[in-house]
């Protein structure tokens, strides 16, 4: 498991491109036949990717790394499949997972494993785990069961639909909030005008992008912005002090997940466009 320290806003102002990518960008999450995990000290996220092929892959990490006897002893996890069909098994209960299905697994679940229905078209599971102080039931939701919110317009190149999976009025959790945003064809911008939210951080996974496509992920303090060039199936860590907007070379999809002191989706500090620098 790779570890990332939390970087301050003041330090980030001086980072060059290489250092920005090292601190905030997560590449190569999805490796066939493997479980890859990244531990961030920003709200103690563990982000991961699992691509099972001919055999199931277990959610296991050395106990010393997380200070627990098993992965979810004091954690909860949200899982989204962005690949082919598969199955996630949690303490002996199997959950069929099609593309864009979400599964929440609560604290205390001892055994979790991931499998693909077809090794030639494997599932790709994106994982977001955060600490939890109480237990909520394991729940699966297909994208058709998520709460949709339609935003933006073609005139502003940001017509999109937000699907909320894990949130106050959906799948219950201790502190994790998770959803997916799909931009319609011909639209490239997301979350602009931008915002911050001091009471929680956020992580993004960008996908459904062509091989030669990129998203320019905007970050940094509102008056000291930076950007990251993000490619298909790469993730970005976004601290609470940073804006998080993006524009792509074509439309794309991203999974957003938040953790922190509250789960109120609308708790945002909006940044007027005239204040961005």
C-alpha cells in the first residue's frame, strides 16, 4: 500500500508539475489480477482499484499498516464497478455488480472478495474507504436506483447528471458520501463556478475517456489555482482548501467521494468567477 502525506495550501503554491502530480494524482490504479491501494492522510482515505481476472481477489492488507485485525474492522467502504460484470462477496453474501453499480459495506465486515464474470472482460472495482465509528448495513444500488440531479446547459458546455449513491437520503454511512457524474456528449466542464468545502475533503476518479483524451483538473486555493492533466481511470486527491473543477477534451464520467465532518451535499462555499486567479 502506497502512503501519501497531507500537503498544506502554502506548500502547494511552490510545487512544480512533477511535485503536484506526486502529491495529488493517483495513476495506474487498475492492474489486472491485483489489488492496489493508496492511503492518504487527507481524512485518512484508502483509495483502491481491483481487477480480478481468472481468480477472485481478496481485500486484505497487513494489519500493521492500518492498525487493525482486518480491513473493515474500523472502516467503511464504497465500491463502484467501472468495468465488466462481476461479483463482490462480503462475509459470504454475494452481490452481482454490473457496470456503474455501487456497493456500500459497513464497519465490521471481516471478509470481502472481488471476482469477474469473464476474465476476458474483467470487472474494475474502484474502492473508497474511510474510518467509521459505527456500523451501517451493507447495501447495493444500481445507477437506476441512485438519486439523479440534472445540472448545467449545453450553452455553458456543462450539461450533466449527478447520481448520488451514498448520502443522507440514500445509502446510509458513517461519514462517506459518494456519487457519480456523467457529462452529456458535447459537454466538457464540471463544477464551474467552483467551490470549496472546509468541512470535508474529496477524491475524484475520472473515466470513460478515450485513450488520447485528458481532463484538466483545476485545484488550489481560489486565488492561487493550479491544474493537473488527468488521463483515463486516474484519481485526484482534493483537500478541503482546494477548488475542484475540470474541463476535458471530450465528455467523460467521474466518481466523487467525500469524507469529513458532515454529509450535507449542499454545504459548499461558492467562489465567484471574478475571484478566481
